C-alpha cells in the first residue's frame, strides 16, 4: 500500500505543480475557467494567479512530503473546486472527465492514507496516544509468544 500511495502522491504533485506553473506564467489562458458569476465581481486574472500559487505550493508540498495528511485533503478540496468550476463554465467535457479522475485519485489517496494510519495503531493503545504512536511509527510494548510483556532492558 505504501508504494502505491507514494506513486499517487508524486503523480498528483507533478500535475498540481505543472498546472500551477502554467497558471502563473500564462494567467490570461486560464481566465476563461473562472465561472462567470465570480468574474462579474472579481477580476479573473488575480484569481487565476492566486489559484496558480495554491496549485504550485500544493504540488511542492506533495512532492517533498510536507504535511502529506493535510496536503492530500487540500488537494481533494481543490479538485472539487475545479470540477464544479468546469461544470459551470463548460459542462460535461473531456477536461471534466480527466479532472474527475484526478479527484478520484486524490480522494483514494486521502482515504487510503487514513486507513493505513488507523491500521497501524495497536488495539491496546489509548485513542489519544495511538494517533501519535502511529504517526511516529512506534509500537506498543513487546510481548512474548504467550502474550506476557517482555522485560524492558532500560528498567534494570
């Protein structure tokens, strides 16, 4: 599961960083994707530039694995925003279909990462410390085959 999650995270990172770069370098090419009811109140180019920075930073965050549990949920939110924007501006299209696929990939990665973290928590661990234990990759006290705790060498 870990390899698949890394591949998905890196693929999404490249897509987000690439589109962010294009939005920052050619914002006028992307202004048509701003929904008309939004563009009526706010100039499209500044919105595209802000969106481009968000995409670029999100891509970098996913690429360097900085706060991946937050970044992947932000990616899900951004993809929902993009899909809804495409529905409003252009209806059903190949671009919408592609972005639905990216939304599905981001959502599967987010949900898969959450399940992996929950599965790593020992059953006997308290809920509050279990999350920290799973994030650090630590396990509870060692047990022998009979189920009794092994002696802790640091307490001698």
